[in-house]
């Protein structure tokens, strides 16, 4: 469901934001506190009108509990104390009689009716390799987890597990996986990746509850489980917390596709809307995808990671206060979180390079009459010039220099064959309708709420005269996929000069 046109919305290409009334009225209230700015179309490459900077919102996640229920957990997760699940001891005879195999590992007892194969045999090892990574991430002493053990039912035919007494009577129905204390239940999945992913997801819940008695509000509980479960595995090395490089690396995971599809449908979510997630079964898969994106973004972003990780010491708090306090902890930086979150989700793709797409903060000053020469790096995303311009200004822009915009795979050159470009870009390849390497310009108000102007950009290429449609700060970047910035090298020199009549 989408809100009406009175909400914040802009358009540029196929991208537009609109608050999505995702879960509850508290979400709506929060979205309104974001409420933006009137926008008008300009006539040049930067078309967006902005209103002056607004003061920071005291809180962005609505704490209004008078009319709204407290956030409720998402439908799939831990809901029962481990003790309740342990009441009925398991009967090995009954389990064997159903043809269910038992595989013992150091930290895991696996029950499955699946035929044995190498992927399934590796599951105990996967958990063994994950535990030290969770311990390090959450600052839990490894000794504390030395004797920790979970049981996992990997289920193809549910009735066999019912008959074997492996399913607690109080276990709610679930679609993919469920953590019931230290007993984990996973429905068999069509890919080995997704099977491991679900094991890691549910075991993350169990680990967090074991150590912190809670895992934060829904977006954090599910987002952290997703983030810590998204992994690479080569048969020997397990690496958690990975941004998937390609779709083929994570078959059936699908979170990035969900976000891309929703953004394309103008249903992109602001980060504070995700923090307001409550219980909503119909939108469950969306909620997992967005929660993953939020945790992944905050944890991986070089400027936002420290505050996020420090705040995780409060993970035992599953109330809305957790999110409110996180926003407060960011303080003025919350403006940047909001701005860069939007850049992230609007351009999300496999391999999105959050670090290179991060936008460095530059002190803002007015553009005077003297020409300014701004270096623009090819291996980074949007870069602030720090130059404030005002509506009606005419600017002459020229860009000089050569840079590497891509490296073509080559058997003879390990580094790849560099594709060199100037500011006009190269037409060998296009990204989002513009030549790779072409200089792009945008206008944003970094200290304001609402949608970022960085979604509304235009090509400037080697240069030209432009009319500034509204007040704001100038940003530049070269056109490239956010997953391929690491291949780039070099800097453009962009000269910006006011034209006075
Ligand atoms: Zn979960």
C-alpha cells in the first residue's frame, strides 16, 4: 500500500520515494516526521527544489505508544524459552524408526530425513566456524560458548519429525526456519547456500538469546540474523557478514531483488521506517530484506559503524527505546545516515561497495566569484564539493583529466586491461542510461530531512553551462556501478565558476 501524493515524492528516471505504510500507524507517524519538502521541477540537469535546512528531528522513530501497540516481533523467530522446549526428552528409537538420521557435531546435533551429502555433512562444521565469529563480533568470551550446543531439525517431510517426537507441540508454524530456544527447525531449501544461510540465521538468534536474553527490536533481531548469516563458504573457510557479490553466490536468498523491486515500484523505505517494523505476516519477506539492508548498511559504512556497534551493547533491549537511542547516538550525523541510506537502497545491487560509496563530510561554504577546482575521484561514489550554490546561479563547469573506469579481464594481465576515460565517459558500456565514466552532477541539502537530492542527478560530461534551480550543495561523481568502483583509479579536476552577466 502506498501513500497518496501528498507525501514526499519526486521523480527522476524510474526512481522515486514514497513512504510505504508498511506495518502500523506508528510507521506512518514516523514517516511524517520525515516529511519533506515541497519539490518543483527545475529546468536543468539538477531539477530539484529544496527548502532551507531544517533542524534535526529530536527523534525520528516515533515513540508514540499512546495509540500504538509496542513493536511486536516478526512472525518467524524465537518465541519460547529454551526450558519449555526441553521438557520432552527425545527418544532415539522413535527418531530412527522414522528414517531420520542423527549427525553429531561439536556444537550441533542434526536430525534430518534428507539423504546424506557433503553439503549436509558440512553443517556442523559451519556452526563451529561461525561461533568464534559471533563471539568476536559481540565481544563474548569464546570459553563461554565452549559447551554450547543446539539441535537442528532439517526437515523434508514434516510428519516424520512429528511422529519422531522432534517437534514441540508449542512450535508455531513456520515457512523457512524457526529458533525455539536452542532447538532450531529448518525446512529443506532448494539451494545449499540458502540451507546454510537459514541455519546461520536461526543459530544467530539462539546465540544472541543465549548471551543477551534478547536481540533488540524486530528490525535489529532479524536484520542482525540476516546480516550475520550472509556468508561465503569455499568448503574450508566460512566468512560471515558478506555483501553477496553475485546472484549466483546466494541462490534463493533474494533480499537484494526484493529491495530493487520495491524501489522500482516507488516503495523504497526510509531507514527509520524499518526501525519501526512490527508484526506483519504479509510483508514478512520484505521486512527481512529491509532489516538486512539496514543492519548491513549501518555496520559496514565506515562512518556509521562505530556508533552502531557500540549501541549493540544495548541489544538486550527489544523495546522501541533501542532504536530511539540509536538515532540519538548518531546525533547530527543522522542526517548523513539518512542521506546515504537513500543512495544505498536506490542503487543497491550485488556487490554494492558501501565503503567506496560512502560520502565524506566536507565543510560547506558559499561559492564565491573565484573559480573553484574540485578533484573528483573515479573510485568513489558521490563526492561533496562543499560549495553552496543558490537558485538562479549560472555556472560554467569544465572537467579535465583521465582515469581508469573499468578493468577488463585478461589472461595475460592479472590486473585486467584498463579502460581509460575522460569526463565525457566511454560508450563501450552504459550504466543507468549514461556512458560509463561520464561526470554526473547533483544538488543536495545535506542537513535536511526528506529525500536526498542525490537521487536526482544529471550528466555534465566534459562541461557546459548550467542554471542552478534551487539552493543546495554541489556534488559530483563519475558514472559507474556501485559494485565496480574498486577497479577505478584516477581523479578528474572539475572547475566550477560563476557566470556573471
Ligand atoms: Zn529470524
